[in-house]
C-alpha cells in the first residue's frame, strides 16, 4: 500500500477550499465593519475629485 499520508491530500484540498470560500463570504462584512470603501465608491470619489478640479478651472 502506498504512503498513508496521501489520504490527507483530499482533506487539505477541502480545508483550503472551505477557507477560501469563508474568506470571500466574509469579505463584504469585513469591508462594512472596517469602513473600507468598495471599488465603486473609490471610483465615484475619484470622479468627483476630477469634476471638482474641472469646475474650479472654469
């Protein structure tokens, strides 16, 4: 019989997949709690700053 440690490989793959899934599911919660703006919010802020600079130049 081959090395019995090979039996741990599927469990390690499962644990890694579960960890990644958990991390992705909780990312939205972490962003809201920590106050990190989303990509859309950052883009909106950047466009508003550009717009304000253009308004001041006119």
